[in-house]
C-alpha cells in the first residue's frame, strides 16, 4: 500500500485559506519522493462546495468531515476529527499550516497521537533515509535547524504561510470521499457561540502578501491612517501591522502585532515605518522576501535587515510612496 501524505486544509467563513494550496504543492513533491500519494482533509459544516474548489490541485483524494460541530473552529472538535481520520487512514506524514489556529491545533493532535511535531517550518523535504526533514527557525530566527521524527507515526509538521508556492490547478481530478466522525457534546469542554469581527477587518496578517507596519515612531493612533492609505493603494492582499511598542503605546490593537509575542509573518513585501527593529520584532518578520524600512535614525537596527532603507521622516515619505503606488496601479 502506497504511503499517504495527509494535508489538513484550512478554511474560515466558507473560504479556503492560501496555506491549504501551499501545503498541497509541497505535499505533492514529498509524495513523489517517497513514492506515495497526497490527500487533503477538509473539516467544517456543509463543505461540499469547498471540496469541489480543491479538486484539480494535486490531491488524489479529498477527504471531507462534515459536521455541525465543526461549523466554527475549536481545537477540541477539530483535533478529535483529525485524530479519528488518522486512525482510519494511517498516513505517513501529516501537514498543517503554522497559522493562528494551526499553532493552537496541531500540538493537541500530536499529543493525542503520541507523536512528534515540527512546528513553524520554513522548508520541508525527505531525508536520504526516507523520513520527513523539516527545517525550522529557533532563537528568534537567528538559527535554522533540521528536525526529523524518526520513529513515531505520523510525522507531523506545520508550515509557515507564504514560504512556498501554492499549487496550481491542473487537469487531474480528485476523488471526493466523506468520512463520518461523531462528535458528541460531551467531547467538547467549550462551545464557540459567536465570533465578533472588527469593522473593516482586513486579510489576516499571516495571509497577506504585502504588510505595512508602524512602530513607536507613528506617535499616535490617528497617524496609522497614513499606513492604511498606503495599504489600500496596494489593494487586495495587503494588511497593516504594528510593532509591540506601538501596541503597548495604544496606537494599534494587539491582533495586528508582528513579532515574537505577536504574529510571525512572511509577506512578499514588508514596509516598516518608524520601527527601530528590536529582536522581538525582527523574529516575527525577518523571513519576509523583501523588506523596506523608513526611519529617521540611521543607526536603527532595522536597517541591518532591510533590503532598502530610507533615512527620512516617515510622515513625508509614506504619503509620497502612496501616491507612487497609486500611479503604478493606475498604469496596470
């Protein structure tokens, strides 16, 4: 029987997250190396449409667990569903996203399956011995280590969003299979009743391809409006972030904090405005593909990491950047 790599799809509010397709892409490559197959597991309520959306992206099978208990994400219900499917399928490797929910979910799954977990990985491969080789950053991103789970199965790893390309739709069709999993009320210690969204809620930071972040140099909450304007100029896929200093000063909410105690992000473009570049902040964004820093202090540590540094007053530079981005977008 061919070894199976099982990818866990991530969806929210009836929309698949990009990490699902990134996992499918690397899952297919790993499956080819071990001579196995790749399947994707979709959890939720009334997910038939989402299952159809996954068709053609490289999975031999789309496994769907459809239950009202999975309508809203809770780590207990989702962990139980994943564990039950793993016991049925016996996959060699289990892959998930190192997103906010993934970081909450997969340690629980690994504990229930009594196996190891390589979390927040930036690269995945197969070792010469045929084992999952996961590369992950430690010590605030200063060192990259290779992790191998030699004995326990499945080998579990979570992948940092945006580090690998997403799978492209092809002609290969996937077989859709529904797996019944009974989740009883007694299995859940807590039930999610309601999710309250903030007004004008943007894309999640971990999903954004462009992030415009502000630090203590923004001076006030009102000044974050110029970052919002720059983000809006870039258009879809852009989010506004903040450093811990800006959050602690009351300039921005905690849910957009980037850093070791906030969110770890990996956009194609990260624009740091008025951010000095503390170790805590760099740990959350240092793997961004391209970093632009705007700061009045030429000695700010952020410039050591930046691909492009602008030593100037951000309140003069950011509006100019906004206008230039608008001009470029208008020409496209």
